C-alpha cells in the first residue's frame, strides 16, 4: 500500500510538471512565432487571428497559420493553419493538438472537426473577441444561423474537446505558475496593440465581415 501511495504521488507530480511544460511551451510559441507572423499579416490588412499545431508527445511546434481574409474571406487563421498542416505529408491529427489565438468561429469549428483533431485550445474567448477586439461576428453567426446563444456550443463531444488556455492555467496552484502570468500579460498586450492597428486600417480593406 505504501508503494502504491508513493506511485500515486509521483504520477501527480509528473502531471503537474507536464502541465507547466505544456503551457509554457504554448505561450512561448505565441510570443516567438505566432505573434510576429500575425504582426506581418495585420500590416497587410488582415485580422489578428492565428493558430498553430503542436505535437502531443513533446509540445513542440509543427506548423502555424495566420488570417488571410484579404485574399479570401474563408482564409481564417485556423483554416490557414489546417492547410499548412496538411501540406506536411502523412501526419495524423490524432498525434497533435490544435491551438488558436481566439475561440474558433463556426467555420473553424467545422474545419477542426473535419480535420480530425481530438483537442483544441484557445487563448481569448468569444466575449473578448467581441468586446476587446471589436469583432462580434463569431457570436452573431452562432446566434443568427445556429440559434446558439452566448457562444455556448458543446465543448466536449464525440469529435473533440475544447479548452480555454487561461482557464486551464488558472487551475494550477498560483505558487506553481512561475512565469506564466507574465507571459499571459505580454501576449494580451501584444494582441491589444495589433487589434488597434487592424481597427484603424480595416476601412480600406475588402473583407466582407470586418
């Protein structure tokens, strides 16, 4: 019994460490790769949305993608990421995790589903997309087309489970979060600045739903 107890404690410690490694890796990828790529995309007139894919086994980056609606209104950040992922041959989505900067819209929820990803995570929820970033279409389309109020789609279903990165990090004991809060603050501020840039320039682009 004592051996089983220590085995359980060891597993709990390992799970805690894996959570820290996973979320540190995810936030670092935002800061090192996705946000710099998004900055370039926003300068072209695109929205601030982007995504990336990591391996389940080591949380390493596999591919990124950013919004490209100035070319095609269907080229959302998630869609671009999925296209880039499948350009890499013979990858099984079951071995990967999908990460989105913002909670995916109805188009991207469907694309993630059809792509076969079992899990996806997002940084900003719908309400932030609507209020902080002044892009209300995700919530509006869910309500007007699918009769889904307040973005309350089924977050755990037979196809996938979705998670809020910030909610999951909040479950980690505050004493054990290390640099995660600082990284969260930095990511939030960078996206707020990108949003201001997009809002100033969007009048001149041809995106149908600005």
